[in-house]
């Protein structure tokens, strides 16, 4: 379903509602995933669907209903269900008028036809290149290759109408040896720019270079976090930039804006048009999304809002609404950490003794407001001595405040897109002093 078809469907559903206010979201898309293990594809799955979500506002009461059945009776039913739920819901005195939207332009590179129409055979060929990299080192690998298309149209009774079509692709590889593992990844809206063979070779090199890992003592360390590690750590700050968290006191920014919280070399943006991660230029209320500086040289400048929190806090609507209903409030969905001035190799060369970390896993929050998290290293942890990588290290568990880490860091000069099933960020590598490892492991 293209944008014109989605807009026609959204307006058709909108016309069926007699609620005080109505919002219609139409989502169309497809997701394809090729998974592999032990150097063989073992699963290929694909889904395609069109979903219609209706938010009806009756006075100050709200109801939401969803369907993926598009005949006349089902569309009429979903509208009536949303209105019925709104009439049964409690009143919210802060319920705002739905935003009227505005002009938006999709950033260059956000939609690539080759990605939208990628075939299982193309993903299998990419997997084969990874298998060859594994077999050259006598390793076995596991991971996935994904391609997807997503179309979104938002229309409401205030006159907003916005559409976006986007694509995405990802490669995720874990290489496995007898006593070592290595990880590499790649994400892009253009699947043809992902060199699966090179990604496989990177993960194999990390597994090869970390054989016979040694044990090092826990405690405070200087760490150099590659983008995959830094990105997974940094994403746990994401909800701190929400106006809801800011107002409710769970954000480290709740002490107020225009105050210094992080190192003066740390600038954090929310940028849907970043060339490494171009995305949707409006939010799930059809409001144009602003490109914001959230932290500038360590100083808090902005939190993100939607129509509800903009009204409640008397702030401008920055266009960061999630689909209703949700418990999270507005979210910064295109986070970017501005790069520094030194190359990754230079950061390593200037380290007398430290650890180079490829990635983290199983990160969990210990203290939300202080952004203290715990987790473990994984798939390529290395000892650095006198500016050189001297070998692999057994994995370590850490307990660390992300805020404190970003007060004592240097950032590399090369931004990378990194991500997982639930996040995508653009970050450089980061060198952090005093990173606290609480214990070691035997693997």
C-alpha cells in the first residue's frame, strides 16, 4: 500500500467518526528476517500487514481501537469501538487539542527500493559471504540478516495529514571459536551498502584475536567502548530526555534545564535526518519532528514533547509523540552523540592500561534517576597495555552510572549507526576513565 492509498484509507475512516476529535493511523509494511547458525541458514520468515488504529476523543475521554481487516463493516466497527471505549474512560483534564500538523519532507536516503524489494535469495547470498569468513578461520557463526519496509500515514480531525515510507536493513554476526567469540554488525536503509563478507571478517578477526582469554582483576578501569558497546550503554539514557520523565522526576535532567550534567565535550542531538540514520520527519500525531540539541557541551538544553506534554508543561510541541496509548510519553527516537576529534586507534594508542570492549549484553537498570546500570562484556574484550592490544580478556560484569561515564570520556571522530531489536542510535567510540567492573567470569 503506497502513501496515496494509505491517505485515502485514513480519510475514509476519519469520515466515519462523530467523536469530538479523531486520529487515524495507517501502518503498512513488511519485515523479512534470515537467521543462521553453525554456518547454515535455519530460518527465513516474512510478514506483511496493513493496520488501522483509531484514537477517538470524546470531550476529555480517550479510546483507542485497532484492526487489520479493511472491509467497510470492520472499519466502521473499529471507529465505534474506539468511541465506545472513550465514553467509558476516565476524564483527563489535561487532554489537548490534536495538533494540526504541518509540511514535512522525508530525509534523503530514508527509502531505498532495493531494500524494500530484497529477496530471500539476496539475503542468503549475504549469509554465504559470512559463512565463508567463518570457514576460513575454522569458526562457526550465528546471527541474522534483515530487510524491511514501513509506511506510515497519520490523519486527524484537526487537519493534520502526513505520510512517510522508509526502509531498513541489518546484519548481525557472532563468530564462535573454541574459547573465544567475536561480534560485528551493520545497519543501513540501503541493503546494497552492507558488505556482509566484510562484517563477517571483522567478527572472525575479533574471535581470532581473543583466543586463550586471560583473567584480569575487577575494579575501576579505563575502557575504550566501540560503537556497539557505547550505543547499547547510551540507549539507557533515552527515556531521560522525555518531558514526562522530566516532569515526573525520574530523569537525571529533572533538576532543571540550562544546567551542566555531562562533560563539556558531550553533545547529544535528536536528528531524524542524520545521514547514517534517516527516518520519519513527523511523529505519531502527524506533528513535524524538530531536530533538537538536547545536551550541548554538557549542558541540558531541551526535553522532547508531544501535544499532551507540551500543553501540560507550557512548552513547544517538538513532535516526538509515540503511538497512543503508551505509558512512556514522548521519546527522542533518533538520538545522536556528536563525535570528538581523535581516531579510535589514537584513543587506544594513548591508553597505558585499559580494556577495549566490542559490545555489552544483558544491561539492566539499577537506579533509574542516576542512570546506574549493570551488564556484561561480550564477544570481544581485549587488554590494552602501553597503547597496544595484547590479547583477549575473560568477560567482566560492570555496575556504572552512565552520567558519571559521560563526565569522564573522550569521543572518537567517526560516528557509527548501531542498534538492536528495540533501538537505533548514532554514536562514536568512547574512551571512559574509572569505569567500574564489579566482578569477572570464567568465560
